[in-house]
């Protein structure tokens, strides 16, 4: 593991009126690592990740990328630092194919000023085959693709534009076992390429299968971070429900 984290979130605070949604949270992420971020609905995990993705500004605290303090005030700022978010909804245009989704808003043009469909399809095939060699039907409309294929398109869009840090929100929600296995393989492939992933999930099985560490947030505060291999699911449940570290049980 690299000595310098990809991401350091230091003493992050976010308030909404009288609600302290994120209260002094510290979190980090290393290259090629998956950190599971767990907690009940309203615990603060999504707000914390939105601060990193530029969707909302934090009120206090510091964010460092590769050891350098940065200001992230918009999703554009986040992308500049290699941060991409893959939302549960995937934010795909259902009526377009994989290539059109990959380059949506960042289309490749010919010298004559028209869309370069051939180049976009070629680039889409390269990046998608790197992730998922069995994915061939990239010219189909996304609405006709399986859940795992749709995840492949969303991930391909992120990494094509040089994402080094991925925030994945419930990536296997509503997927069957075969589709979940496909997404798990995608995540392992990203890890092998040195990409760091924050995995927001309610599914303990997913988190234990995919994460190197797990961080639990409750009532806006970080209860603790533990290596997945040295903590049990019951202990993590205790952190989520009771807000207690395993040693304090």
C-alpha cells in the first residue's frame, strides 16, 4: 500500500440548519483499495461522499488528494482531481448506446464538426473490453442491457476520463447473483489498476466480499474504521446499531 493516501478527509463538518449531518469525520483511501462506508439512512455517509464529489460544500475541514490540500466546490472540481461518482441510478441515457453514454457531453467530433461516431464506438469498445471482455452488444440502447452491463458502461465512463478515485453508491442494489458477481469482478479489476474506491452500501455481504477496510458512520460521527479481515459482520453490525467499537462491546 502506498504511503500517501489518494484521499484524506480531515475533520469534515456539514450542517443543515440545526442538524449536524457530518460531525468531525476523518477518512482516507489508498490506491488499489476499497473502503466500505456503512451506516443507517441519515447517518451522514452520503453527505460525506457528496462533499468529496463536489455535490455539496463542507462547512469545515480539509480534503487532501495525493497529499495536497484541495478545494472541491463543484463536481467539475472533483473531476479535475480524478474523482468520479457512480450513483445508484447510474445517470445513463436509456435511449442511447454505450458509446453515446460514454461521451455524453464530451463528444468526439470530426474535422468537419460532426459527431465522430466511429471513433467514439472504437474508444468505447476498448475501455469496456478492458473491464468486461464478454460485453459485446455495446451498440444496443442502454435500456436493453442487463444491470451488470449498465454498471460496466457507468464505470467505463468514469475511468475513460482518468478517474483515480471512485465513489460507488449501492453498486449491486437490485441486481441478481450473476449480475452482482459481474460487478464484483469489475471492482476487482479497478483495484488491480490502482483505482481507489469508496463503496457506499447497506449490504454487509457485499462490503465484506469487496472491501479492504470498513468505516461506520452513525449520527454524523465516524464510529471507527477497521480492516475487514480482522472484524466480524456481527461486530460491524454493533458499530452500525449501537455506535460502539468491537473492543468496547
